C-alpha cells in the first residue's frame, strides 16, 4: 500500500478540489461518486451559470457565513476567493464579477467549471470511480478504506466530501452523515438553508413567475423585530417567494419559530413616501379619464397591478380623476409596504444548501481532519457550515477541500 493513498468520497466542488490538491502533492487519489459524471450540483448552481465564488475580502466573506464562520478562518487563509479565481483562470476559464461581487464564467456556462475540474482530474491521474460508498473500514480507531456497493477500497486516508441533503437528485442525499456517524461523529440536525418560502396569501399565485429587481425586503419576527433586511432581486412563485433576497432571508429565520414571521416588500425603495405620492398624483392626472386598473403601467409591472389595486381596496374601474386622497394613501401604503405572512419553508430537498452536519468541534479547523478517528477528513457541505447566497457556499467547498487535500502527510501510515 502506498504511504499516501487517499480515497475521496464525493465528486462535487469540495471533493474535486480535495482530490486535485492531494494529487498535485504526490498522493495517489481515488475519487468515488455515485454519479457517472462529476459536479452534478455545480451544474445547476447560479441558474446554470455557476456562481463560483464571491470577489470579496475575508471580512466580508466571514460576515456572510451565519453558521460557524470562525471554524473556517484557516481554510480561507489557505485558499481565498482570489485563489479560487486564479485556479479556474489558470485552468483556462475566464471569469467575470457581477453585481454583489458574484463571480461567474465569462461564458455563463457552469459546464466550463466542471470541465476545468475534470481536466485537472485527468492531468493528475486521479482514479475516478462510479460507485456508492456504503461504509467506512475502521481498524484501531483509524479509517483504512471504504466498502462500496461493488467492492472495497483500501487507503491511508478517507475524505468525506459528499454534501448535505439538499437536491438529492444530484447525489447530495445525506449519506455523508451516515459515514461520519460510523466514525463516532455527532451530526447537528440538518435543516434547509437558502430555501424558498411558502406564504399564507393566496394572491401570490397570481404573481407566479414575476421577478422583481431593485426592491427592498424586510423580515420581522412575532415581536415585530426586524431580523433581516436587503435590497435586490426576488421572485414570486405559485406557493410564495424565492429569489436571491428570499433565499438569504431564510438563513436568518429559525426553523423552530418559523410560523411567526412576516415580510414587508417596498416596491419603490428609491422613492420616499412623499416622492411616491407626487409620482402617483402625476400618473393619475396623466390618465385622468382612464380606469385605475389601466393607469399604473408606468409605475408597476403588469402582473403587479391587479394585486396592488385589490390590496388597496379601491374599485379597479374607478376613474383616475375620482380617486380620493384616502384611496391614494392606501395605494401608496401597499406599494411601500406589501405585506405577506410566513407559512412554511419548502422541503429540504429544494434547499440550495443544508444547514447542519458534522459538528465542527469534532474537526481540526487547521487540517479538516477528524479529532475522533485517524485518517478521516471532511470538506464542504457535509460539515455544519453554511453561508448566504452569492458564491459564498461554493467558496466554503473549495477552501475546505483545498485545506483537506493540502493537509495529507506523505507518511500517514
């Protein structure tokens, strides 16, 4: 047996980076994934464009991670967002930075990121195996290999990099937790993070597919305390709300207290109430002979108009010239404070990432090695860390994967 043979379980972002890093340093690496192709979850990230990282400094990066950010300090020191960008550009993938410092391939094709990783796997002669790992082989409190559905593999070290339990169709179905428990690790109960939200208001279905940009969103708890506020993009669905701001907001909402939240959307945050009132007065004068329902297209998206008028409790066929000051105030209130009531999170299978996972206190943050069982390492979403939307979660995967791969000693046996 080679003195530095390594098995990496899971060929996603973390697993590929761990395998490539270890192979570059002279290790013999076997990368095992239940999917026939690598990077299944990478393929669908960023709406198929792959938001590969966030072009930010370390303070911004740390502040964008609500769960166990301090655990990741060494990983980010070892492999920063700039390192991620350099890695892929050195692999022949030009990158660009968009709003919010989100980084994408210039091509807007997530497949370019996957192809770059695959080329590295080939270059460094990593043995890519399509199989499912069912258990760890543990001898004298040390991992010495894995058992798969087809056979078993022996190695000096095993890295568990197989994700959480969101998007199970990509292979991220929680089986990494099963393997971790076999080595004595504690799993913080998985919960959805970056998850779409269902609301109680039925009128949301009328807005299905409507994407709003440059709006503000606030989330309040049952004590009317603001727990989240942001400005940007969101999406109405048949069940409620989704889109970047809503996904990030879900990370600030407690699962246990989830029934007690409400949302307030400002459709015109760039205008003060006084400025919006003057704008409405101007539009009503401009279309004074029209019905109200036909006079708001300069102010609101077409789908938004019937709902806004309905919530304002104004007769939609009332002439603009007949709208009273009280009715105008009601219309303004809805536009500046569109209120919705939380119902529940969507199923965890629809979450972009999983909150929860292997407890960080049981992992050495300087190496990603298990503190409980020799020769066992972790990287990526299987660990109890998660971040907001914007490329931060993929950066966690690349940083922890790199650190795990870098930490393998050539004299492990």
